[in-house]
């Protein structure tokens, strides 16, 4: 999948297409990717919420786990219930460390006799090293480097893809199945990172550009870049690894306990389980929350949060402008006693304390297809 | 008679005697993308050449706007509080940022004229 020049960031199979479309190319996690196209982030964001957008997410790592012990071996590294994951189903999870901190977040699907993992680009080398060292027994790990990953997101995504691959519309949220699209052997999951209905499609690298062009030829579809992907996921309340979650945050404070299924909460058996179980029982000292600024000034990552008395009680981990909300939105961590919705806080922007309130996540209702 | 000059930081300065109106160039707004908020200086604030005078926030990031000369803020474009997108649609007109009184008009005399700025951004 990677086309590497002598120096500089790697190119995805869609690099030439991004340039042809006028994409503004930036280095991101070691890859040259479009932050936006000429339409701009605002238009690309609205395109995704109202119709459908095509994102190149080929920088993400695709990993295959085979072998008789693959399920038990992976469960020793993540807190998700993989044994209970049906064939063709996908789950969100994270690799934890011995303190319960998050090493990366990922998607895991059961493909019958193998598991398909999608990990973050910036973490993929570390994840693979972590798995290579930590997966015990009969397990074979293969990094898939000859496939691209395309995300088609938005309320019209299913109708568009059904024209190219009849039957794909029957997939439900978090289904992940093999599908032939325009003659290409793909693996399609009905999921994404925008809060909208849509698909992420793993496609052979040499067929990726043709599929992308075919999708863009549909009137409901336009290309969208990393900028819109970030504003969409922020409005959807989804975590960005390295910002909202990292080795210093655990799943309980990050409000991700929904991704630790009952059996795993009880049995543990993943790195840091004792700390996660303790916080599940006693409550976390701080919590990830949504933050809604009262004015129009965006509150960016790193912005300090204070209580009424002027004491520092947390910080913003992601923040910007929400085009669908029509104003600034943010998320961050605050001490547990201030995590209730509606709690008034001050965010210090360029030295000025500005009022904001703790708000429910997501900011924009998820529009997933659950059948 | 007023004259328009440009800084290397992509601000325009419309000079009228000892007063100047400041905004960002069309090239700058194109680079920034959709603008969603402008943190304007307070009227009466003393500005120092090369120091931060305002902050412009696009969807993606915050960028500083520097004072092109020493002086004092006389007026700010309040309309940008409700319609920051004016900086995208009319950067060198309705999208102006603030008006200032220049302490030393000679500080702006050396700025680029339109032709020089054009070749500067084409480089």
C-alpha cells in the first residue's frame, strides 16, 4: 500500500488523485494526505452530514491475525470480548498497558478463521511490535500492505454503494464482511469516524483509485480531507488517539467503559485490568466530557479549565469549530465532581477566562444504521 | 489620498495620513480556509510593531495577526463577531479587522506595494 519516495512522507494509492482534485497535501502520521480540497473544510463537513463524502484513510494499519489461539491471545492485550464477537461483526477496542493506560485504539472484526484489525497510522509500528511480543500461542500476525482503506460516510452512502455492490446496504452498523465492489474483492464494514452512517472499505491497492473515481462520479459523493474528518469526529464525540486518549488516560476516565463487555469487566485478563476494575468500582478521579463554549471563540487542545474559584480542574484535549453545531465545540477532562452536564467552567483562552459548560456527547446525534 | 501596502505576514494596511486600516490579504484567507472567529484587540489598546494584534481562527487552527506598526487601536470591525466569514468573502473590503493611529507613519512606508506583494506571494 505504501509508495515511499527516497525521503518525505509516504504516499497512499490515491495520492495522484488527491493532487488532481486540488487537495492541499500535508504530512500526517508519516503520510502525505489532503487536509482539504478546494471546497474547504466547512463544505466537506456539510457534504458528509447531508449527502456522502469519500475519505482516504489508507494510512491506517490493516492487520490480519490467524491461528488457533488468535482469540485468546488478542484478549490478553485488549479488554474487548472477542470470543463473543460473531462472524462478520466488528468491535471497537484499545490496547492497554499495565497501568490501564491506552496504547492505541482499534477496530477488531471476526472474519471466520481470522481477525481483521485496523489501527492508527501513528501507532501501527508500535502496535505490531506490541502484538508480536505479546500474542501467545498459535497466532500469526500479517500486516496488510497491499490494500487501501476508503471511507464513504454520510446519509447517502448506503444508497450510493448499493448501486455499485447490490446487497451492501443490508450490512448493519458494525458488520464487517467481504463484498465485491466493481469487481474488486473488498472487506466492507458499516462504520466510520464521523457519527454518520457509512462504510470503511478495504480494497486492493491497485483497484483503489478506480473505485474512488467510480464513487466520486456519483452525484451524492464528494471528496473530503483530514480537516473535515476531525471536525466530524469531534462533533460526534469520538476520541482521537494521542489527544483525547493516550497512555496517561484509562478507559474509565475516558468514558469508554461501554467498550469493555461484561465478561471482561468481571474476568479481567487484560493489561491494567486491576486498575480498570478498581476505577469501575470506585469511580474515576477525572472524566472525559463535552464542553460547549458560551461565546464564539474556539477552545483548542491544551486550553486550561478552571472552576468558579479559579482553580485548575482540567484541560481541553480536542476543540475547534463544529460546522453542524454552528459554533465552537470541545472535549476534555475535568475532575469527577465537575463532570455533570451543565456544570459551568472557565476556559482560559489567550489569558482570558471565557465561560463554557459541560455538555453531553455527542454534540450531533449519531446516525448509524442498526437495521 | 490613501495607499495600500502589504506585510510579509500577509496583512494589508490601508494608509490614510496618520491612520491605517488593517486586514488580511486574499492570499492569506485562501491559505487559512473557513474563518470562524476573530479575536480583535480592544479599542484604545497600544500596539507594538511585529507583536500580536489579533488572532484569526479557522476551522482547523488559530493564527496570529501582527501589528504592522506601533500605534493605538481606534476602531474594530464589530461585524466580524457575527459574520467572521466576511474575511473569506471580502478580505480586502468588508472583512477589515481594525483601524489604528500610527505613532510613526514612516514605519509603514517601507512595506510592499500591491505589485511587490503579488510577486512576493508568487515566489
